């Protein structure tokens, strides 16, 4: 059964759907198109071509993605404000400062809470909506477009919009007043509510992406399966529960991975809606927010580098753990093509 | 248990969506609610721009009465707005061109050459997915401010290109590998060099993939906030997302104006999205299916 989900995440009608049937995770190199080439060593000409074509990409990539990690590692051992050479070596002080900081740990807690709550609420909601929308109906492509609008607009711009709407005298409280609820709710500044407000805005911003992803996954499931089940007398919901959902699992896992990674990096929305200082008090600060606040924005670049390294390690551990414990289970068969 | 398949709601028989037919009312109702929640804030921002501040203070969730265009006309008359839009456009265009040029080159090598280290090279780029920009940004800032890139658009463009490459290469490599060997052989027989084959056959044949990659990166660059926030000290270089934030702080008492400015800033993204909707939706889902 699992072998039938060949194109479980492919998008019909899109040119991409035909190419990646071999799947197998982002880290697997698709077989090269070269098949019948004689296996003699490369000529100097071939080497030159390889260097010419891939050299620039490698240089830019290594310089701006890999090197920064080592730069951060170096400066994390200095008390350095960015002027002149870094000379004030302080060993692990920046790390002990970070790891001993209460605000940092509450930021870490918020990141994990956001990741967990996203999986808990956004995931089931997206699956349910995708199952509902995966039907023959008028205007389906229009619905697809409209639920995607929040995803396409910049975090900065929707952040401003939500900040205005959620303020004490904003449209949301105005709307509640209209409905006869007169108590003013401090959606942004009340520490008991703020994290839920953030979760709501995150869900609003990213649910469209999750639904589209799930829909694409559902459309890769062959119709014959649900037809056969219907012939055997399965009800609509039985089909969804026992056929569509299990076959959608690989897509759900990919979404979950992206969602967790995204939660670890969250910055824009928090910084825009809560501003430079309030997030610490209202309980919505994230690791990247903490890093910006105590690094770049306060001029403490050595300290910011140390925070960056700590955040990097945390994100990496989370990503690898997720890969190991969630992604590799059962996905192998479901993502691999039979006729590879 | 023995429920029949309703031919009208097509719950079981899933055929092509174009073949018409009406779903059940419940599905339409839920869809409408979903759309309302997704669109309402956007509409609120746009409509709010047509109100005056006193209208907004009196009734924050009301309708414009009378409609008032002056907020929008004054935004359109701001040189700042046009300069930020120009900066955003410039950075996004250069980013896309650079990503496509570098990405196609590297993907072509990965897809069509056999050489020692090919797998290592792919792993190198794929590992980029594990290096979040939010983490690299502090050291990137240190590197850029100490280099000639400081306070130039290139300080944003080059990191964006670097962080866009992994996804681009992961999308494009299978695309280029799928070009049949026979085409390359035929081209070689006809006297075409490997690079000639690259220019005359590969680039045109991989165009659909290239367009997807280009659109994804254009939208990403247009919306990017954290990188310009770190890199730019001078307001003359601000892009639209930074500008919106700055404007909303500077005019915090003038909500109507902020709403108008915000709507004008999201308009280009919305227009762009409505033109390329198919490719963006398809590309994003395609991009992550790895």
C-alpha cells in the first residue's frame, strides 16, 4: 500500500511534478542524467567547465552561509561592540551570560511552545480543511488563491495591520463592543493572552500554506483506492480516516518539519507586532528576538554572536532529532517510487 | 456503513476539478468562513485607509463614511514611498537574476557531470537548509559592515542569494537531470560543445523550473525584513517592509495614513501574486516536497 503514494507530494499540472518522483528526502542526490558516458577521467576541459559553472555558486554559498557560523564562533569569545579589532577576549563569558539569562530561557520556552502549539492546532486544522476542500466543487481554485493571500504578504506588513487591529482601541475590540462585549481585552500586552494572540496570527499567516501543501499531497493519492473502498461500502469519513490520512502522512511530516524549523526562527511577526521591548514582558519573545535585542540592537556584537551559536545548536539539535525520530519512520516506502 | 456515493458532492469519486458540479452546502459554508478569516484583515487595512482618524477613533471597526481618498493620494505623493518601492524592486530583481544564474550553473554540473565530489557538493548545498538565516544574521552583519558591501544593496543581495541557493538547486537539479541524454548526444553529434548544449538546450528546456525558482525568490526578497533591518542604517536604503515599519512608528497618531501606506506597500505583492498565482502555489508545494 505504501508504495502507491509515489507522487504523494507532487502537484498535478505543475511542471515539477514530473521530475521528482524519485523523492527520498532533500538530502538525497537525484541520479545524474549521465548514464552512458564512458567512465574515463575528466578532461581538463571538463574540469574547467565544472569550475566555471559551479564555482561562483559554491563561493557565494560558502562565504555567506557557512563562514558566518565560524565568524560567530570567533567573536563569541570577545566583548566587542563592532568598532576596531576585537581584542577584549573574555572566554566563555558571553555563553555563561546567555545561558544564565532568565529572558533567554523564557524565549526558548516560547519557541518550543509555538512549535508544539502549531503542530497541535495548525496541523489537524489544515488536514481537516484540505480533506474538505479536496472535493469537486465550484470555485475551488479561487478558494486556493484566497486562503493563500496572507502567506504572500510580507510579515512586516501584516504585522502592522494586526498590531493596529489588536490594540486596545483597535478594530477587534471595536467589533467585540459591537457584539455587546464591552470589556477591553489587551490582546498584545496582557501576558496571559499575548502568546495565544501570537499563535492566532501565526495560524492566520501560515495556514494557507499548510492547506495547499496537504491538498497537493491528497491529489497525489490515486483515486482508485477511495473508489475501491467506496465499492466495498466504506463511508466518506471512513475513507478519509483509513485511506487518505495514512497516505497523507509523508506530506504531514514534511509540513511538520517545516513548521518546527520555522517556529525556531520566528522573528519578524514578534518584532513588528510587539516592538523592540514589549515582547519580554508580554511573554512572546523568541530566540531570534532575544538575539536581535541583545546583539545588533544594543551594539553587543560579541554577545550577539554567542547567542547566535547557542540558537544554532538548539535549532540543529531540534532539526536532526526531528529528522531521526519523525521523518524516517514509514516515509521511505511512501516517498519512493516503485518504478525508480 | 453502506452509505452510497453522492454523485453531487463527489466525496468519493475525485475527478478533475474543472468538470463542474456543486459540493455540499456545508463545504461551501466552511470555505466561506475560512476565506473571510483570511481576507478580512487585508480588507480592513485597505478600507481603513479610506477613513479619517476621527472616524477610526470613534468606531474602530466601522465603514468609511464618507469615503476619503486623501490618505492614498498623499502616500502616492511621497517621494519616500517611491524610493522604498524602487529599492525593494532593485534588490529583488538583482537577487533573482543572481540566484538563477548561479543556481542553474551549479545544478547543471550536479545533474550532467560525473566527477569525484559530486555527492559532497550536493550535500554541501543541501546542508544549507539546516543553517537558518535568523542564526547567521549577526555574523553576517559583522562581515558585511567590515567589507565594502556595508550600506549598499549588495549587503542584502548577496546573503539572500546564498540562502536562496539550496532550495533553488534542490528544485533545479532533478529538472536538469530529466533532460534526456539523447538530446545531449544529438547536440554533440551536430557539433555542439557541452557549454553550447548548456546555452542552447538546457537553459530553454529548464525554463519552467527556472520561472518557479525566480518567482519564489522574488516574493521572498520582496517580503524580507530581518536582513535589511540588520544591514541598513541609512533610511535612504530602506525597502518597503522596513519603510512601513518606520512610517508606522513615525506616524503612530495618524492611523488612517498608516493604513493607507500599508495597503500601498502590499499592493505590488498582491498584484504579483494574482498574476503568478498558479506558479507560486505550485512552486511552493513543489519546493518542499523534496
